[in-house]
C-alpha cells in the first residue's frame, strides 16, 4: 500500500513569506507527527496529532508555526513570516491506532525548505 | 548535556565487521526507537523496544532499562548498511505532555567494501 507522502518535496521561499507543507499519512493511521531536521542537526519534534484529541504542540519553536489536521487525515504545517533559520527538512510520520501510543512510526520523504 | 547521547558519532568499518552503536538516556522512558536514514533518503524505523532484545535479520537491538542504555548491533556488515542510525526515546516529562519523543544526534556509519 501507499506510504506517507509529503508535498512539495522542495520549497524555496523568500524571507518573510508564508509557506504550507502537506502530509498525507498512511490510510487508517490515526497518529500523525511533524518533525524537522536542520542541516547538521538531529531530528526535532514539532507537533503530534492523535485522532480527535487536542494536538500536542509542545515542540513548535514559535507562534509562527502552526499545524492542522482535517478530517483526521491530511495535515498541513504552516510557517508564517519565514526566517532563514526555518530552513530545514520537515518530516511527517504516522502510526497505526492499535496497541501502544508509542507505536512504530512510518516516515514520509520530507519537504526540504530553503528560506533565502 | 543532551538527554539522549549516541556514540560513536562517526564509525567506519570494513565489510563483514560486527558493528555496535550505543545510546544512553538520562530520564525514565516508555519506549525507544532505532531509526535508519540513508544519505538523501527517507527515514526507516528499524526497531521499537521497551525491554529485552529484538532481532531482525542481521540487526539486533538491546535495551537495559536499569542502566538507561540501548545498543544496536549489525552482524556481517555490508556497504549497503552505510547510513545514519538514530536513537529516539520517549522521555518522561511530567505534566500534561507526559512523554516526549527526543532524538539522539545520530551515528554516521560507513562500511567499506
């Protein structure tokens, strides 16, 4: 079956512009995560959605970052007034609803964001 | 001090060698993941474990909860094993967000033919 997909694969934008990154999780997966990986840095948790529960936004670095998940499926990560330090690969992952909250996660290919 | 420490940061091996990558963490966890990231490629989940040992093909992952330590072993290493290996743990935070997934900085493994 299809894995996690993300679009666009690459995004170049100018400082100060808003960007939207999209994630399509695996069908039936109720948990969805956003991470980012800056050049030379490790992965950083951003936000987590689980079903209809309120999202865990504790990893969002500033109020310029927001995310929503419509219909419990597709998610959009929005970065407003982008800054150069926002340049990174943004990764989305999903996991199945069965068993533990800490289930295996399936990662998308990522969106490489470059802010000029 | 990082809450999740991996060692070594870089590892170069010859094909066929036995590889060990280590991960230590500072606070209580509920589960630990080992992930693999190929250059320019996506991330693949290798293992998730909360106790004991798991094996998949040439890969073995162990965890010692008391010592707050996990190891990833690769037997009979091959050049296609060359990748970044990342340890990720659900660390106890307390409060509303009880656990948070925290990543190590990764170990870059290069296996030469």
